[in-house]
């Protein structure tokens, strides 16, 4: 069995990191391409190529999909740990997700959408927790390069998330968009779904063809087998229980973060569509393209922040605590929403009576703050779980960690639905204030939680 030390190494990181980087890039391309047009597809009239559901019902479907898709990794992580191993799980998950996107492309109906989403949810359960766990397996448990590695990996995630909405938006709202003689718009949403399926297939081909060369035998057997080989105890030790407890406590804080962050696909998308001036030089920017702003900022900023973490880890004072970084992320998320409050006060919340539209810079700066906050919390959290998770439940605990996104997505959908009754200024200011307060609470308990995460046998 290969170990981290025996697989091909680059100058700073194992070469396998970049293989996983590109595999995840294409999976995120598939996911974000579909997600960027989903709300528009749901709310567009049937005659225009959509499904013609109400905004409130569309927000419910969107949030339910975004929620459930993060719960199946718990099951997928358990099956992976106990029976099939990382390599097979990622391959199985990728194939099932490609089928899901293709199903939505093939059948332009609510039934086709639901069947396709079901495939996507099942496939994600096998793929999502295991690709992140795989990154951790490339390094020894206490390797100081891990935070930097996960930030690089996160850049791959968001490189795919950056260009997929551009392609999906171009296909749906430009290339296959037309207006007939009666003035009725027709959109090419189904072609965006086909592009997502093709992206998933490309990612799986890359992973399958190069896996043996750059990953060796790592991930070919379930963790249960590895535990038996290494003569590890079958029960968790006191230190492992303490570390796991700290992860579960942090999950509560992370739910607050993602409930705010996931407004990007619902309330922020609808606000951008109706109240942001999207015209530049006579060209109206497709709404779905704004889903690329966050990943673009990540691609630009991830190497910088990765370098900061790496430099701090080598300094005398050392890196910030993981919990401190996560509290910083919460506060930055809240500040991002506060930027939008004066914009909403200017435009109002009534889409039937729009007198003024807000400058595009308001939404761009909101996404900038959200991006920096995300980089302080999400890749750092993935790295933390890979470091502290007991080996026998590594993928399972990663799946539980991702379930926080699922709970948050459901909450996010409910919040987005309230904009129709409460208004945008109330929702944005409420989310912003809550995120800042929760972030400050996390900061006050960060030292205690960090000591639990650092517990050793």
C-alpha cells in the first residue's frame, strides 16, 4: 500500500493534489452550471422553455435540492469508509451525476427535473465527501502544508464554478435565446444542463486515466481495511471523541455562515435580476453570469490567502487558530450583506414599481466580502476535518461536516422566500447582523474549541 511519502511529489505539494484539483474542477463546473440557471429555469414560463412555477415554490425546490444534496454524503461517506474506498466512490458518484444532468436535458418537465435531481443527489453522496477526504490522505496528519493545500484545492473548485455559469448563461440566455413574432422569449436552458453533463464526464475521464499514476494505491481500499492493517483500536479514544465533539460544535456556527452565503442562488440572484443595473456599453449582462463573480474572486485571492497561511505557519508566532479564521469568515459575510442595505434603501423591494436601479458595484463588493469570508472558513474547515477526524470515520465525518451546508440551504430558501413579504432590506440587514454577532461569539470561544481540536492521545 502506498503512503503519502511514496506518491509523486511536486515542488511544494504532491502531484496528486492537482489531479484532484482538476477532477473537482469539472464536478463543480457541472454543479454550478446547473445551479446558475436553475432558479431562472424554474420561474420562466413553460412557453419560454421553463417550468412556470412561482418564485416562492421555485425557492423551495432550489433550497430543498441544495439541502438534501449535502445530506447524502453522510451515507456515501459511511459506505466508502466501510466497503468501497475513495477511488471507487468518486467514480460511481461522477457517473451517476452525469446521468442526472443528462436526464434534465432530455426531459423538459417537472418529472424530468425531479428524476435528474434524484440522480444528482445520490451521485453527490458518493463524490463530494470523498474527493475532499482524498486531499487529506495525500499528507501526513500533522503536515503544516494542509491548510495551503486545501486552499489550492478550493481554487480548483471555484475555477470550475467560475466559467460554468458563463457557459450556462451564454447557452441559455444568449446563444439559444430568441424572441418570436409575438414577442415571447425562448431560452435554451436544456443546453446548459447538457453542458453540465459533459463537464462531469470530462472530470471522470481525467480521474480514471491518471489516478494510478499520481495517487498510487491511496484510496483504493476502505478505511476499515486500513484500520485493521495498522492495528488501530476499534473504539474511539478519549482524544478522538473530544476532537469529534469540537467539529460537531463548529458545525452549528458553519450553518449560520452557509445560510447567508447561499442567498447567492436565490435572493441575491432575484435582486440582481430586478434591481441591479446590468447594462455595460449597451450590453445587458446575463443574470446567471453573476454566479461567476464569487469563484472569480476565489481564483484570484485563493493563492494569496494560501500563501498567507503558509507564511504564518512558518513564523515564530505561528498561524491563526482554525477557529479564529472561521470567526473572521462569519464577520466578513455579515459585512457583505450590510453593503447591500443602502442599495436596497435606494431601489426599494417592489419589482413591479422600479424607479431606480442600483450600481453594479454594490453586488460586486458584496460578493468580494463573501468570498474573502468563504476563504477564511470553508477550505480551512475541510482541512481541519481531514486533520482531526478519526481514520475509521474520516469520510463519514466529512459527510456530516458537509451536511451543515444542507441544513443551511433549506434555511436559506426559507429566508429567500420571505423577501416577498418582508422585503430585501429587512432580510439582508437581518442576515448581516446575525452573521456578525455569531462570528464574534465564535471568536470568544475559539481558544477553548481549538484546544479540543488539538487533543492528543
